[in-house]
């Protein structure tokens, strides 16, 4: 491989300025050269000969100093006596006179190099006087200039009398970097001759080689770190359920190894199968990992108060009673008789189309009633009413007996696991037949107390008021037996009974507080609706500020209309609730 020898490198090696090298190349005829331009073989030979002649020391000084040196002194002292550095002129000018004359006589002429050996042979017959006449009056100036040139270039001495050139210092560092194969190939004879060439390895190849070594070293260190991490005891958090792939990722193992451990335990699982905590913990222990149970805390758990109430904080609360039954069997009429009001007259066609919540004070106790629709189109309302209550009053007309919505109400009460009290209504009619009603109840699992069961069947008449007090006393007795209690000193929670959108006030919701106390200004979450309680009214339309357990109230301030039956709960952080 032929290495390009740049102009700047050549100038640095012979201790000459680059500008001077470029001038010599221009005089030679090579134009357009720059610092980084490579030198051709003929240009390199020319420059070496040129600067070798300029800095060489011939035997002329020895010849002049021997024998005829006394004749030189009188003539040389005349021009040099005027200048101070006479001792230096005696030693240095004589060898430099021909050096100053040679560039002047042969500047720019190539044949000068061939005439030099001939000159050396003729110098023995040249007299000192003839040399002085040739130089003339310019000898002192040339001698001074020669002294300056000697000072500048005395560090570099090039002898061209020998044909060998030592270039070891040029390619020594490249020989160290080159491989043995490249060294052998470089030293093989070439068609141009057995010449030494400057070989240089590509810097880019060296950088790539070193980069590859660095990357492999980095990979090795990374592998050692991974092995060290595997050998250390791993701490794994496992939730209640986890997939095999997720378990393998947390164990920092391949999925195939984890599946193999499952097979050793006698279970076959794929990578996407879900396993429970116990099974995953056994496999994790097989990999010598420390297992901890991961518990997810949801936003609802952070918002809602899930603490159980202490026994000393609980106080008695009024019972919530749901009145259910078939359409036109007199449910709302019984409530009118209890409340001594006339709600039926204000309903469309005398049919209840929404759940009404009322609170009635009987003697010293308070009872909350929920009036549910009896029409077949309001099945979901009856189901919600049964889930919110403690006691269900099943109203059956004595003249009609058991009807389809009556059976449906029985099923809702059983599903909600609430106490059932049967009110046999319309006993004032001549066609009333309570025995047929009791017989029909037994077909659906409700055995009256008269027949040895546990279901109270009370005959009542909403028109005459017969049996109303007996019904209220029985409700109070059942509530006392059930020991209904709640903690009023906590954030309120309950259920949405009904909700609607009012043009003037916005979303309005009728809610039932089941635990805690609701205050005006509290932030509540009702299903997907969030809001701050702006106003609160009781069942009689009066504005109140607090609602204790088992109190139905109508509130405003929600951002949306919640669904009937949604649970609501008061929270502290409004931003997190939204």
C-alpha cells in the first residue's frame, strides 16, 4: 500500500516552513499544491536534492584552511574589519562562501546537481585570489547572510553523498500498529523496485476496532451485573391474581422456565393464564424470591371511609319501611291514612309513578316510608325500594287476592332478605275474603302466624282507618326486635331514591341517608355524579341543614342527574372526587 506523503509532513520532518516548500514546488512547475496535498515521487526527489545541497558541508573549507589559509587572512580581514563579529567571520564565512554562491549561480537550474562532483575535482587548482575576484564586493554581505543561515539550520544536517536514506523514523509507529501480515506484504518487492513505502492503517478502521472492543466490554459488564442481580435474593410483589407472563417478568426469568416450574408442581399453564396468589407464591419461592402480597388501593378506597363503626358509637335509628303490592291495591291510600294526607288525588290516574319517601312520627318513634309503584312497568323501582329498606309491607286487596305484581313484590323482598308484613286492605268491602289471601300467600312461602308461620297478616282499611294502628305497632315491634342502629358522627352514605332534572334548579335527587349525617355544603359522589350539597329539604318541603340516618331528603347541587338506586357517599377531597 502506497502511503501519501503530505507537504506539511515533509516540511515538519526537514524543519522548513511550508511556504518555502510550496515556493520550490511552484518553481519546479507543480502548481495548486496545498499543505495537505500529497507529494509525487519526482517532487519528493527534487525537494530532497534541493535542500540537501542547500544544507550540505563540502570539503572545500578543509582544503582552503590547509596550505593556503595564510594567504586568505590579509584579504579577508579588509571587508571584515569594519564589523564587530570578526572571530565568527574567521571560522564560519569561508565554508559558506561557495554555499552562498551556489544558489545564486544555479537557482532554478536542474543540471547543478550533476556539476557538483566535477566542481569538487577542480577546486584544488582554484586560487584564493580568483575566488575573491569572483565574489567581488558582495562577499562581506554574503558571508554575513551565510552566518545567519548557519544559525537557523545548524540543527539539520543532510548528507547526500550516500545513496541510502533512513526513513525508519517515518514509519516506526505505523510498524507497531500494523499486523505481521501487513508488514510482510509491505516488504515484498514491487514491480517498481524494492522501495520502502510509507504504510498507514486507516484511522477509521482503528476507531471501529476500538469501538467494537468497548462495546463487547460493556456487554460483558452488563452480563456480569445481570448475573449478580439474579444471584441476589429478589423481592417480588404479587397481587391476588397475576398472569404467568407478568410473573415471569417480575421474577426476571424466561416464561418457559416459569411454565416448567408450574409443570413440576403438577399444573399446566400458558403464558396468558391467570393464577392466584398462593400458586404464584409457590413458584416464586422455587426461584428463591422473597414474596410479598401486593395490595391495590383504588381511588374509591382512598375517598370512601371503609372503617367499621365501634359499638359505643352506634345509636338507634328509625326503621325504613317499603310499601309494595299490586297496582290499585291501596298502597298510597294506606300511607295517606297513616300521614293523614291525600297524596293519591295528586297522582296521574291515581297511580303512583315514582318512589315517594315520607317520615311519620308515631307516638315517640319515627318511621320512614317508601311508597313504590305497583304497575308492572315499574319493576326496577320495586327492586330498589326493597334493597333500601328494613321492613317490607306487602299490601294485598282482600277482594282481588294474589296478583302478578304481588308475586313479584314477594320475590323482591326475599331477594333483599327483609322482614315482610302483609296488610290485607279493603276489608270494608262486602266481597272481602282474607282467608283466600292467606291461602294464596302459602303458595309462595309466606305462612301467616294464624296458621303457624312467622308472617304477620293484618287486616286494614284505608277508607275507614281500621287496623292502621295495629299495623304501625307491628312495624315498631319488628324494628325494636331488629335493633336497627347507625353512627351519626361520620360522613354520610346512603342511596338515591329518585332523581330528576328541573329547569330552574338543575339536577334534583331524593336520597335516603342510611348511615352518618349529611350536612349542607358536603361534597358527595352519587354514582357518576359529583357535587356539593347546595340546598336540602325534608319530605314536608322545609329547608334543613342536617340529615341524620334514615332521613329522606331532597338535595340540589349535583353536576349531573344520578341514576335511581345509586349509592352516594360524602367525601373530603373534592378535586379527587371529580
